[in-house]
C-alpha cells in the first residue's frame, strides 16, 4: 500500500485487491487492517491456517490432521493466529467477492460458503463449475474475466459501494468459453 500511495498515477480512492489461495488469506487480512483497499476478491482461500493444515494433512484420516497440527504447535507455529474468516465482516462496507471451485479438493465448496457466510454485506459468492484449485481462471474463462472487471469497475470506477445489482449474491459460473489467444501483429 505504501508503494501504491507514492505512485502519482494511482488514485488512492481506487485501489482493489485480488488474492488467490494463501494470497486470499493475506488480502483478507490486509483489507481488514487497511481501508484504502476499496474492493476485495478472495479466491480459493481457507477459513484459517489451522483448517488448511487439518484438511491438507487429514487426507489419511482424522489422526493425521491432528498429528500435523500438533507438530506445528510443538515447532512453535501458532496456526490459530491466521484466521481470515474472523476478519471478513470488518471489510464491510467495502464490497467483497468470494470465489470457489466446485471441483476444488484443496478448498471444498463448504469452505468458500463459510467464508461468504462470515462476511457482511455487500458480498457475493461465485462458484466456478468444474474448477479445481489450479483451474479457476481456465474454467471460469471469459465469464470470470468479465465478472472481475465488472466487480472492480462498480466498486472503484463507478463509485458504487455495493456488489453489482445485476448479479445475484450466490452464483454458479458454468464452464465458460475459453479465452482466445492473441494473434501476433
């Protein structure tokens, strides 16, 4: 934010952020602490670092997730300190867009839904049909591109402090037309 504040070409009233996965957790935390972030997109992010460790390491049964969290704690890592789910409501009244994928095994649909439910208005939840953790933008394609541009335009250019009136609060994005490669000139 300090870097952007110093840039003469940047309007400080028109700064938004998009974070994916761990970046989504960081963007949520940054937005909660810094109101200069006027629009926020959290994409494929966990509710907490502890939930992520339990999910990632719990694939072999409940005990493996428990062992993993205990190992982190014994190493002095406080997994309970990173909980973006607890910060989301504080982003309001700035608009928040939560994005998840219906085939994301790293971040199940329930997690995106919990993030959305924890946030205060204005908020939206977009689920990308068939998207895994690595294919959000591939599967969302042009429809996702358009939605992101519209979201940031509405919040940062048009001055609206709400999510797009044309978009329902929870929406499933069907697999979209792929982006077209640019032709060389």
